[in-house]
């Protein structure tokens, strides 16, 4: 378990997290709807979330992904941050995704969580690169990435089906071996 601040910790998803995940997704349903794929009613149930938690555990054991929960002091889920599509071989890369509870926005929680997970990706997983994508108008998420040393590397038209529509995204990457200062000095 990693400490993010006095009120929040970060830990991998575990079997048994389904009910807490269902509560978190239900509480944030309207908040997340513009940023995520369209969800059916089953997604918000304890059973669906528990099956997904068990898939997360299996995927982590197989080295395919690792998904983390952001927990508050009262052990409630206040966000999630994922390293998906972990690829080795010549790539040594993963896709980063995250969300923060609507009640915890603009407190730096996302920035701290991304920092911790990037350090984990570099130190524990020995990855070379992280990639992330944001909707064009998701300025808050873009700030989180930029504050964590990610660079904008391009755009992808109709990249992901979000809120029921294929939407354009801005692509970011962070090369984990490079010090943050070397990236900030580039033109």
C-alpha cells in the first residue's frame, strides 16, 4: 500500500473489492459518464464489479495489467488508476488510465496517484514507457499528465468510443528512464 497524502492510499485491486467498486461507480455515475464508455446497468452491480476485480487480480498475476484503487481514510474508493496492456518484448510499455471521485477533484490527488504509479511502473515493472490519452476537452487530465512529465505526442481521430460516440483524443507519453527535467527543457 502506498500513501498519497494524509487521507489517501493506493493499493492494487483485490478479490472482494466488488461491492466497494460498485458503490464508487454508482456514486460517480454522472461524473464519469462523459469520460467513459457507455455502461449498462449490470456494470453498477456488486456481482459485475466482483467478477471484474477477480479479472484484475488474474491479469496482474499474468503481467497483462495492474489496476490500483485510491482509498480514503474511511476505506472508501475515491478513484482508480490502471496500467493496462502491459507489453514486454521490444516495447516495455503500458497504457495509463485513471479517474478521481467527484468529491475529491482539484486537490492534487490525481497528480499524486499518477506520480506513484509511474514510479511503480519504472521501479517494479521496469517499463520503458507509459502512454495516456485524453479527450480534447479534458484539460484537468491533461494538466495531471503534464505535471507528471508526460509529453503530448499527437492526436488520434475517433480513438475511443466514449459516452456512446467515437471521440478524438490527445496522446501523451512518458519515457520513464529520462529525468523529468530533461523533458521540460525540450523546445
